[in-house]
C-alpha cells in the first residue's frame, strides 16, 4: 500500500529504472530544493523567496504565506495542494520546502473534514512536527483552523465588523454566543440599553431570568477581545449601535429639559427612555436635593417624568431631576454661616457619623469623633429626633456642611 502511494507521490520510473522523485547522493539526482538553493547562491548569493500563486494571494493564508521567506518550522501555518489521499493519511505539496503529511491522531481528529477533500484541493495546515521517519513535514488541520479563526477574530476587531449571531445560553453575568465553533461571552454590561436587564433590587436570579429571554434571539454584535492563549472571545452589542446612537444624541445639548418614560428603577438610579434607541440615566445623587436612600420611593417604572440633561459623553446622556427644582443651598447661603447655632433632625447614620438636616435639602455631618465611638453617638442621637447643633463648616457652593453637637453628651 505504501509503495503504491509513494509511486503516486513521486511519479513513474524513468528509463534508468529510478523513480523520478527518488533522492540519491549523486550530483545528477541531487535534492531539487538543495540544488535550487545552490544555483541561487551562485547567481544571487541568496535563496529566492517563494512566489505566491493568485489563489494563495486571495486566500485566508495570504498574510502568513507572504511572510514566509525561510523553510517553515513547527507552529507555522502553511498552504498547498493535496497530492494524495490515503485511508490513513493525506499528503500536501509544500514546494519548495517538501511534502506535508496529515496522519495518525491528526488524521482521526480531522476525518470529517478530510472526507470532503480531494486531490488537487488547496488546504491550509499547521506544522506540528518535523521529525517524520520518511522526511515528511507533519501537519494538523484542526490547529490550522483554530489559528486562522483567531486571526480572523483579530481582523474583525480592527475592522469593527458587525456579526449577526444567535444567543446560545445565559448566565448571571451575561450571554454565551458561538462564533466559528468558539463559544464567546457577552457581558450584561455590553448589552444595548433595550436589552439590559433592569432589575430593581439587583437580584441575580431575576437578572438571569431577564437574560434568558434573549436565548435564541439574534443580536448584532462585534468582537472586542480575542485571546487565543486563554481561548477568550468577548463580544459587545454596543459597538453596532454606536454610529446610530451618535446621530440620535447629536440632537440634544447640555441644559436641555426633556420628558421621557421611566423604563427601570435600580439601586443606583433611574433609566428614562427619551426616544426609540435612546435612554438617559438619572443617578441617585441627581434625584432630589434631600437624602435619597431608595430611588423607588421617588419614581416608578412606567411613569412619565421631566429631567434636565447635565452631561453627554460617549453617546451616553446623564440626567437630573433635582436640577429642575430650586436649589435649597442658594437660599441657605443667605441664612446660615459658620459657628451659627441651628437645630437639625437626624436623618441617617453612616460609618462617619450622623447626618442631620437643618431644612429640606440642606444637611450636615455630625462626625463620630465627637463622641469617641459609634456606640456613644447612637446613644446620644436618635434617628428622627431634633437636636441643637453649631455649624462647624459651611460651603454652600460645594453643598457641604459639618455640624457640632451642642447638647449634653451622656
């Protein structure tokens, strides 16, 4: 069987009874590659670089083939026509460097692909060995395919290519999507606003339920990270909407007053839909001049609300509800100053001390150091009760105030 295959590879015997492709130690039958190098050294003093065929220039292997000036080594990607297909091996012409072979484990792994390969087909493969007993260059189809896929992924990143792919699975962090046989990850943070899971209490199980609704749907996404060593492929849905969103956002300016529909209320703020394809965020600090512990106490999903645009950056719009109301610190600046005695209601405790409000929207911190410990502070001050204080720091422009307790300490 091997003798028959060798005849196929090397051609019929010539008149001397020797195979046309046989290699001997005589000058007349010298290895053609060595002879070519020797001739080139006599004429040009260096070996000629292999020229690419038109088919090679147009193939996915072109960038690799064009860069190959010296004989390929392990790990290199190569391309050539199939010159023989056996039951357990496939042979590839890698002229002028020799003949490649796909056999053994590599043949078994790629058998489904090999079934479709015929003599004359040009294939790409990766060199995995160079010590074959017959002198062949050992190749792998699977590893070549992987290398080409990762190369294609890197090109897709550079070209900002948009892919239309179905969602396979969902987990608490995002979505799993398959591309070219590689399973990649689309983090929830990289979803468009329309697909982002707006779960009020941040419950991970509820977030997963929302993400599962996207399984089976097709998304227009782009690759933002491709790491072949880690086998990591990261997608984003935001890239595909960027240009469209920029066009929509360009209609708005900082200072504009807008009206929209509340689409979600979360711990850190409120999402407001301004128009199709555009949402703005009201951060918790921009909901009201007074203390806001829970945004849900101020707005509800489905409610129409007015807000002011305070920032436009990277296609994102930040909104404020409180800036449509009078700023209480402006009036406070006319009434209060440092060292003035005031009364205030304790509205919140935190690790720094107690927050006391001297009027609606104007509050100052009573630092824990005044009492020596948090336990003593809480013993002296109760939530919701009114106490005497003195203003220790007052900066209405920065909306900062510190209060000193003026009552009797226990």
